[in-house]
């Protein structure tokens, strides 16, 4: 629930921001816009994924995970 709230408030994962702040301190040439998914998908596919797509998919994933977790806790007791 905290991750979902932070995603809605900040628009990105704070852990990714910390990771790349450390990476930039080691290698200042690292190009990063605080989107973990966009950065690594480009590394793998050599194509950029839009920030809007990442935001929508991220919110769907986080919301679905939270709903599934709550439902399982209610069913399993």
C-alpha cells in the first residue's frame, strides 16, 4: 500500500531514484530519467517505452497486487 501511495504521489519509485543516484556518482555519464522500466527495457530491446504506458501499467500492477493480497487474506483468514 505504501508503494502504491508513493507511486501516485511521486510518479516514480524512490528506490530507483536512489539506485541511479549511486550509479551516477560512480559513472556521471549514465543517462537516466527515474524510470527503471524504461531504462532497462531500452537496454534489452533498444526501443523506448513511453512514460505514460509505464505509469498506467505500474498502477494497474500495484492496484491488482493489493486487491489480490486483500482478497487472499480475507479468504484464507
